[in-house]
C-alpha cells in the first residue's frame, strides 16, 4: 500500500472541514518545498489524514477483492 502525499491531500479536500480542505488544496498546488512546509506546520492533520487515506485504500481494496470474487463465482 503506497499512499502518496497527493492521496493524503485529496483525502483532506474530500473529508476535511473548510480549513483542512483548503490545506489539502494548497498541498495539491504546492511545489516540494511548500508541501514540506505544509506537512511540517500541520503534522497532526497530516498524520490523521494519512491514516484516513490508508483506511480508505484498504476498504476499497477489500471491496474490489469481494467484487472480483463475486464475479468469478457466478
């Protein structure tokens, strides 16, 4: 499971409140230096949304595996 900074930022945009969503948008637009600045300035937010992105990835993986199993058993 490779969660990228873009995955975290997209999760912030989609699931964050107004402030966190805007941080996500800023992270998506940032160059590497400014992205590092955002991550270092808001480590708790970044860690929380990293965990959320990982959980979402796992749920999607499980749903895909279940769908594939359903398709092969029909």
